[in-house]
């Protein structure tokens, strides 16, 4: 697993408080931060985790390789390949994830899986397959789109254009049923 480490350089100066920068200098620093270049970092194996507002884990994903888009003052974006992961309800894993690719964003807790996506309930014997699955953090729901199929030992449904589902796949249906 790769770890990204950031180092800080600390300058030495005279004792006491540093002088206040002039308005022009402060404005230049803010503008430089806005115009900071976006850096792309390629890594090996990486694991990302998103937390709910109460501090519990919402989801964890692991990619065999990843690219990270980093820019000071902007949300970090991660693009993962060969993805597996888990979705939690409290401390309990309620579904597992697998996909060819994923995009995750730190600030919005956005997670989008694409390419032969499967979501497997750990409690139900149900698997959701789709071309793309988006995690809707604000609603705690999956939005699956493109060739959506639902499979269990007792039935198979599909192919559908779009389906929403709870993390444990207990409720699956048309988006209008969740609004």
C-alpha cells in the first residue's frame, strides 16, 4: 500500500511575532493559492475511506493503482483501477463493491464506480450489476445506471436503465420510489 507523505518546511526568523504582510502581499498570496497548479500523482495500491458526519465509516475502497489530482485550496480527486470495497451501516459491512474503475472526491465524499460494477449485499443473497454506480452520500443510496441487473438465487431482473438501492440492497426500485 502506498502512502503519500507531505513535508512542511519551517523557516527560522527573529524572535517574537513576524511582521504583518502588506495588503498587496496578502492579496498576492491568496491569488497564488487560487492559481496553484494541479498536480497529478500516480501511485500503486491505495485505500480510501469516507466517514459519515458522526465519524463512523461510510465506505472504504481499494484500488490496485490510482492517480490523485491534488491542488491547494481545491478538493482532491482520486481515480482508482481494479476496485474492491465495502459499504458500512454503523460498524457493520452491509455490501461489498467491485468495479474496473472508480472516482472519489474528498470534500463531497463522492464515489462513482464504473465498468462491470457489482454491489453484493452481505445480508441478502442479492447482487446488483451495472455499467455505473454512484454513491449518493446525502441520501445514503446507490444510483445504478446502464444495463442494470438484479440477481438472486430466486430471481433475475433486468436489464434496466436506472435503479436506486439502499446500501444493504433491501430496497431496490425506480428513483421515483425514493423521492
